């Protein structure tokens, strides 16, 4: 039995693996593999349609929102967004609260002026900046809702009249939010939505009116919308895995149901770690992520021992990112509470022995 | 029993489906699905490494060539190439010999001057232009080796000193060629290489020295090379399917072996069609594609009847593209000779009945 705490690509529901595996041999009883299936067929068009409408339903999106499944990952959106919405005269505001946000800022600067409204770089991005001002004269304000590497998460939506753009790659669909407050949401699929190689993009139609024109076709959101995410051959299988995962989420009760489970997992893990002084939690309680928990030990030898025990218990992906060290435990939607319990039991045993 | 003549996504070897299906439940006996597997792991890095080195081996590439697996399809390359290699002063020459080439030209014009050296638009792209001059002062000459929609294929490589760029999406790895004559080759995977959602890109290192700088990271080939196709989370599963297909191709004897089979399939189909005047072959013999055969009938009612019979025999994807009409039969590498025989038997029966 494996417990997959990978940061991404990461755990998906077991039934998604089973159905995806079956579809590679025989998709929808067609006698054909999903891998050899034409994308411009009613059967596959229905896959894209259903996936789009499940996103709308699960996120309770209003009629003004368009849902797209695009090639690439969030890194593609890092430049595609400013390419669409910035120029020499149109500036953007960015929050710098982690490795991914920093990358997004770097790409945006090639297309227009960028004002970094706040940064938590001073403490290795271990907290979410607060109390900053978002200028009113910007084309948009961009932030990362959850920082996979640093284990921080913004709880709540910034209060501003400026169009909001959020990279939700690592926490989309994990917590109930008023998603309609955003002008643009994007998320690489490989954490909470599906397999690597596809991006979920949600665009407000009014915001889209401000997009630059004369862009390469594949960079032009309007063309993707006009073609129903099939401007060219889409990542067929990756979209199908999204559909299976979205169906699973709906079946178990949607975002509010998964939020409860995610909160329970987070409570269990963080409260266990807080009990034992041999563990350090670098992120203050109010900024801790329910998706990626980061913790360290002061003794490198103990860290090594703990990692070995994790491996013996079948745990995968527990080692922290090289930029933070220690441990990182990702508990995306598909991670069962049982796996977190196996981990917290190990933490308890270990702490008792090495107190 | 299905016979899949889809133009793309299209048939892949049966053993590829079987292994891919297995890897979704348990990848390499790791107890994890390939869909939840970390891309920055030795196990997956070995997948990318092996896929790259199989491409080099099967195409007999020299040491100056870099192999990449990038997000997106050929349509992404349509703009990424001119973004890298054109500007107001650097012009390109393009051959306009089909729908895809026309799209590539449209995207290139946004980045620099484009000279269309020849076009077969006058006859609905039903032939490959010949006898054109490629100017010597261009950054590159771009053409499509095989035209999926129109059923034409360029047999041979244009003789020029100008850097050659080829879109080989629909015939890469199907015929022995001196691939080292090209400065840049690209191919959406979903025909001869693997699953939709990944691009094979081959770049000559000397040619790459002419690339523009200051590009978005994801558009910068040098950054992808420096990161071994893992600048961001790659389309993990799509790359794995490429590996399986490349392994299969090597096992059956490589490109020269598949070329013999492809020629046999083409000979069988075209010679059968030529026997019966109720079928029309719009493409002259010297330009016919071994990958996509296009044919029509003068009587729309007969066309409808023939299509119905094809369906009854389990044939998929035989209907022609709306821009050409009639029938299109794709016979990519993985298409067995037996399936073509089933089709030619049907053609013979049908023609005998309706002569």
C-alpha cells in the first residue's frame, strides 16, 4: 500500500485510474482506445462539454465565465496572460509570495510594467504578505492562491475593484470560494484536476474585452473560446482524466464536501506536528496550506531517519523541496484521511521515541 | 474488430495501448500510477532520456541535433518558430501546399516578412508545387512534408543551402530520410509518435544560435534544452506513450522496416483504386501520400453507400475532410497491412457491383 504525498503530478482517485486505464483499451465501448480517438467526434466533444459544465457547476460560475482546457501548464499562462492583457501603457500588479509567483512576475515584465505590491521574500516566502495596497490603475492584480513549495495558502480573497487573476494550480476546487470574484483563474491540472499536460482556464467575458489583438492564434483566448477548446488537437487523454476527476468530485459531494475532508486532514496533521517540539512549522498558523504542509527538524540526522521510516511505510513524496528543506506533505483532494493518519501515527511514534 | 483509419489522433500499436493501460494502474512496478508519478524522479527522467535517445537512434541524428518533447501540438510551433527566428529584418520562405502550411504562414507573418515561394492553392492543394526558387537571403525555408487533409506528400528533400524547417506531424518516422539535412523538425505526436498533447521538436544547435533573445521562457528552445524538456511539468503520460511507440518501432526494425510496410500498404490501396473508374484519385501519382490516401466518387449516392459498408466492416475515419470531400484513409505506421486488405477487398467488391 502506497501513500502518495507527491506535490504534483500527484495522487488522483483510485477509480479515476481504473476508468482511465480501461479507456485506453476501450473508450466508451467504442472498441477504440481513447488514445486513437478523433477529437472532432460527438463522443469526444461530449467529454469536453461535460468537463466544462462540471467545472461551472462545481465552482458555481456565473454565465459570464468561459471555461477552457488548454495545452501546457501554469508556466504557459505566466506569459500568455500578460501577452493578452499588458502593453507598454497597461501595467499590472503582482503579489510576490512564492517561487511560482516570482516566475509569473518575471514573464509579465517582458510585456508591460509590473508593480510588485508586496513580497514575502524576506523570510523565504514562509508567510502571506498582508496590509498591502493594490493600485487602482492596473489592468489586473495577480496572485498565487496556494504556494506548493513553501506550504502557504491565502485564506480569503483580496478586497479590491481591480480585476483579479489567480494561479490556483495547487488548490483549485479544494475549498468553497466565490470564484466569480475573479476575472481570470488558471490551474495546471496535475494536482486537483487531472493529469499533467492540460491547463484549466476560466475567463470572465467582460475582462476578455480588454485583451490585446493581433496575437498568435494559439495565444488568443477568444479563438480558443470560439472553438470550444479545440482550436487545434487538444490534449485528449489529459482532458478525459480531468472529466473523470470532476465526476468523482461531484459524486462525493462537490467542493464543500471535499473542503471538510481537506480541513480534517489539515487539522490532524498540523495539530499532531504542533504537539512535538522536535518538529518545526515554518509557516504561521493563519497562512498554512491545507494542500501542502511544510515542516522541518532541527537535527539533520533525525530528518534522515524519519524519511527512511516514511519510505518503509510506503510513503512517497515526503521529502521537502530543496529550497525549503525538511519535509513537504501534499494532501490534495484525492488524498484519503487514512493516509494522513498513517503519517500522523508515524510522527507520534517518532516524536515519542526521540523527544 | 475495428480498423482505425483516423487522420489523428490515430491508431497506435496494440501493445502500446496495453502497456499504457497497465502503467496507469502500476507504472514500472512502483505501485503508483504514471498519472500520479513525479516528473523529477530518476524513473521518469529515464523515460524522457530513453525517448530522446530512441528518436536520435531511429532518425540517425548527428550529435549536433537536440531532441525535445514540448507541450502543445504543431499549431504551437507555427508561431513559436517565427517568434524565435524572425523579426522585421529576418524574413522566411514558406511553401504553401496545404491547410497546415497556410496556417503556419499566417502565424509567421506576425513576426517578420514571409515570402511564399510557391502554392498549390489553384488546385485545392491537390499537388506538390515544383520548380520554385528558394531565395538565399532568408532565415529559413519552411514546408510541410505530408499534407494530412489533401493526401499529398513531398517525396525527397528540397535542394537548398537555406536552413530547412519541416512540419513532419503526419509522416515523421514513416520513411528513411536524411533528417540531418534539416535545421528544425517538428511533429505533433498524435499520428506516428504517440498520444495528443506533446510535440516532438528537433533542433540543430548551430541553427539555434540565430534565435532571438528575450523571449518568454516557455517559448525559448534553449531553456527547454538546458532543462532536458522539463522546464515545467511536462505532459508526463503523453511522453510515456511516445516512448512505448518508439520502442515498438525499434523492435519491428526501425524506420526502414516500417517504410517497406508503408509502401506495401500504399501500393495495395492505390493500385486497387486505380483499377476502377468509379473512384477518382485527385492527387497525381508522384505526389500521393503513403500516410493519407484521398479518393472520391462522382456519384454522391454511391459515396454514401460505400461509407455505410465501411462502417459495417468496422472501419473508422474513412470519411474525407469537409474541404476535399469523398474519402480519406490514413495508414500511419501502426496501421496493419491486414486492415488495408479488408478495405481493398471492400473496394473491389463494391466496384465490381457498381461498375
